[in-house]
C-alpha cells in the first residue's frame, strides 16, 4: 500500500475540497502568502504534491499520440508564458490566479488521465467527489437563502471584497452565485452516469433547485432540459410519472417562494450582463492588436478596461485571457481544448463529453476561470472526464492494465459496470 497506488484518493479529496472550502477562506487552513510564494488554495498544494509523487514513481514512458503530444506542448507553452508575463508585470499579486486556476487544474487533468490508465474504475471516485461537493454547496446555499444559517465566513468575505452578494442569490461555498451555477451545469450531465435511478432523480432535482437559488438564466434553462431528458430516459411508466410529479412539486414550491420574482426579473429586465458581454467582445475586437502576442499578466484586463473609460468585466474567459496573456496563446489554449473535446469518443462516464462542452461554453459567459473560485478545477475536471476512454495517453503505468492494442471501447465497457 503506497501513496502512488492511492493517488486517486488525493485527487478526489482535492476536488471535494475545492468545492467545500471557498477561496476567500483558504487562509483559515494555510495562512497567507510567504515571501514570494502566493497564498494558494489547499487543494492546489495537494495536487502539486500528488504531481511530485507521480513524477518520482512513474514507470517507463511510451509513445504519445500526436494530438496529445501537441496538446501538452501547447498547454506548457501557455502556462510558461502566462507565468512569466504575470510575474514580470505583477509579481506574486496575479500569480496565485495562474497557479490556482490554470497550473493546478492542468496538473489535475494530467494526473486523472494517468490514474485512468492505471485503473480505469478510479475515475468514478473523482466523479463522486465532484457530485458530492456540488450537492453540499446547494444545501448550504438553500440554508443561507432561507435564513436557516448565516453565510459561512461572511465577515471574511466582506473584509476581502467590501460588499456581499444579494441575499436572495445563493452561492454556497463557491465564492459567487455564477460560480455555483457553473459547477451545477457542468455536473448535471454526469448525473446520467449514476446506476441508481432513485439517486439520479434526487440529485437532478436537487441541482434544479440549486440553479433556481443562483437565479442564473442559462443555468435554469440547462437544468430544465436535464430534467426533461431524465423524464424521457425513464424506463418504466411509474418512473416517468413519478419524475413528472416531483418536477411539478418543485415548480409549485418555487412559484410560491420569493425566488420566483427574482428569476422572473432576471429574464424580463436584466440586460446588464448581456450588455456587458456584447461590450466585452466589441472592446476585444477594437483593441486586440496591442495584445496579440503578450498581455499585462493575470488581472491586468480590469486596468486595461478602466483606462479605456469603461468600468465593467469583459464577461468572457477568452477575452479576459487575451488581454491578460495575449490573444495568440489564448487562441492556442482554447483551440486545443475544443479539439480535445471534439475528438473524445467512447467516454467511460456517460455525459462527460456534454459536461465538457457545457464547460467550454459557459466559461465564455462570465469571468469564470479568470477569478478565484472552484470554476478552474471543475472546468478541467470536465475536460479530463471527457477524454478518459480515448487511447491517447501520456504515460505507461507500471501496474497491470488492459492491453494497449485493444480498442478504446473495450476498456470503456470494462469500466461501466462499476459506475
């Protein structure tokens, strides 16, 4: 029993901790920055430690499929360039965003794919950790909105940000309402991979309640589509009727609650976020030339926008990364991620490819992976789960594994009975 053989438990624990401990409260466990080392989330430290263990105990290497060779090269180029740019312009101020939202999650992606090749069934532990963390956040958000409890670490939140989100919009332990909506939307397709029908129904409807708490318009649409698909996939009339009844009970309770007015207002009158997104793309098209190769480092986009006479976020990870790290590297970064998801076939976890596609789309609707929240971890975790099941791997494990000359579908079929 070595640490290397149980590395997947570290990854599962890190995933859950990303969702259970807000980034603004991470100092409660590890304290502040030390010298040139920025204040990082505890999960990031765990993943870095896991990566060091994996590097020290890795077996012999094998050939890497050409796409993933260039994929890792592109990610390495982006990480090195983003780190140097951020350090040059802002020292350690923006470096924690680069490490927490880019470097740590990429290491999680790489380690998860390596664990899948060692023992394919281990990826379900990471999936379960993600679903458990999302459900925990929804429960906390519901308790806070209904005033059953006070927002955890409320005073610490106000001391850092100066303001507190609207009390009628829940965000659990994910730093902001849109971050909770994001992780719910990404996790919803993964619920389809659960074998237990009752558990699948319960978690789906809990997540529907969760997006209603966040009052995210896109989240509400995605959750309703997920519920409709769940009802459509019911194998017996009793399950279908039961699911419909639960759905209408939740809608009735929602209609009678104060949340209904908030969601209705956002659908009818809230044009602020829509205008911010459209302005962000217009601003990027008008000003990208000066940032085509390099940017001002993590977080510099807000200074760039402010100096241009605006006072808003660009509401898109692509445009924010473009001004922070340069548009060439950003296009390379997102281009390879899109290609990886499009190439993903025979996923070991049902719904993983849809989860990854949603992640790629939703991060372009708000600041997402450019700010401190669990979004970076969940984003890369969705990409990793989508690509697990394909034949392209970076490392040859030392433990017994399915023969590499078998089709990827054979490996996937051997794992699905464990889901």
